[in-house]
C-alpha cells in the first residue's frame, strides 16, 4: 500500500476511477466541476491516493477555498471526491487518506474545513453540521402578489462585456467565494446550469439556474432585487417554471421584496465543518469578536486532547490569555456547534459561560451552492 500525490499524466486514470466509484457518466467530473476538475485546473498536489499493484484503491482531494463571510476573508479546506473502489471497501483506506488530508491542512494553517456527506461517517473526524442556509420558495402566485412583472431577459453566452458585469455584481456580495478570473470563466460552464441576465435603467442583474425541471434551483444571483424577481417571472412565463428555490445566508441579507414574494422558507446547515485550527479561526474572526464581545469578559475554549485558546476584551481590544476560571471544554463536533451552529442546536454549558459568549457566538457560515464540490 502506497499513499501518494498523483501526477498530471494520471489524470485520465483518476477520472475513470471516480466515474466507476460514483457510477457517473464518462467525463462527468470536468463537465460538472470545470473550475476544479478540467485537467488544467486540477491541483494534483492536493489529491491523495492509495494504490495497490498500480491500481487506485482510494482517493481524497482537498480544495483550498478562500471565502468571504460577512465581509471577513477566511480560508477553508474543502474536502471532496472521497472515494474507494467497491472491492476495496472496509479496509480503512478512506480514514487513512482523510487523516492525511487533515494533516496537510494543519501544516498549511488552514483554519476550517468543509465537506458534504454522511454525518455519521464524518463526525468521527471532527466534522459537524453547521452554518446556515435560508432557502426561500417563490412561486408565480407570490410574484403576482408582489406585483412583479417579467423583464426582458437574455441568455449569457460568454459575451465579454456581460461577463465583466457579472463579476462586478458578484463581488458585491457579503458572503461569497473569492474567485480568480479563470474560476469565473469556468464556473458558468457547469453542466445543467444556465445563466441569464437583464439590463434596465442602467441596472444589471443576473440569475444562474438549474435548467432541468419545473421546480428550479437558483444556483446564483446578483443585482437589483426586483429585477432578479423579474427574471424569475420571465422563466415562469417562458418555460413554465412553477417554483423557484433561492438561498440566502441570513435574514438580514434578504431584500424585503424577495421575502414578500416567498411562499415559505426553511433553514438548513451550510455543510459539515471541522475546526482545523482554533487559534487561526479566532484570529480570522477577531474583528467580529472584538466588536461584539463585552468589555472585560474573558473565556478559554478547549478542544479536548487538541487545542486550548483563551481571549479577553480589555480597553476595546482582544488579547490572548493562558488562564481563566471561565473555561469551555468540548470535543471537536461540539466546538463546531458552539462556534458556527446558528440553527439553535448548541451544547450544554454553564449559564455563566453562555452569558459571556452569547454576545459574539455563534458566527454564521454560508457556502454558495454553485461552488459546492
């Protein structure tokens, strides 16, 4: 058994392996995730495989992702393509590779990791459901009730001037993935997605949709709220779409006209999050913690058998401390819930400690669905 990072000449071999494990069609991955799985966009140094007799038995990939969470830049290690050959399962290969990936994230001082999958599988590695996605359901009836009219809508087909407007509009979001130019170029080429836009009175808005089915997932949107709804009305009239599902990170981010148009909403986790470095996580969110923490409060956070970090607010500034009588000791999934579970499922701690942390915790995390891996 050998753990290694494959080379670029293993690209076709990797694709065939993943297609077989997941039961996907030929070349599914570069078409479904062109921004990370086209050969020229594949980061082979962050792919970990176990081979036996020249055959891939198991694979895990880390996707370094820089996100903006309510204006704060924080790096995640996304975990994806977790896969083991059907005939090699039950031998612990996935555990070995996932631990290897976690070690690399620790070495690179990445604060947090995120993935999507079976909670019972990944909670053993310190991952827990956390963050928040508010999904609104909008129907033609809701659009009629709010007196939304359809707007002149065009399909985006790669025009450079429209592309630049999409980038400019996207980068105004308070919660987003930081994308370079190539990432932007590739992300709107994903299979089963279609991008539309409108321009009216010098205002620009766009919507990326799932092209299949009468119930339509909005993968991404940006611009003036009433124009976004006008595009949805256009979809309803032209394609017979009868329900739209659109995600927001927080109620404070939902424009009133869009909330008024919605029939109902539900709240779900943004993903499964693991704290790779508690210290780096706190340092990253320090502006938010410093702003909201009460003066002279102090607290020690300790992840059992892993890491301990203490903070105190003094004269308006946060400083790191080594000792305090106020100490919260939790395992990894519990600490994730304490810091990032904004859906109300927390942990049992003393009321005195709750009083200290409630001013600055939990912190919301949002991960846009178009960027899921």
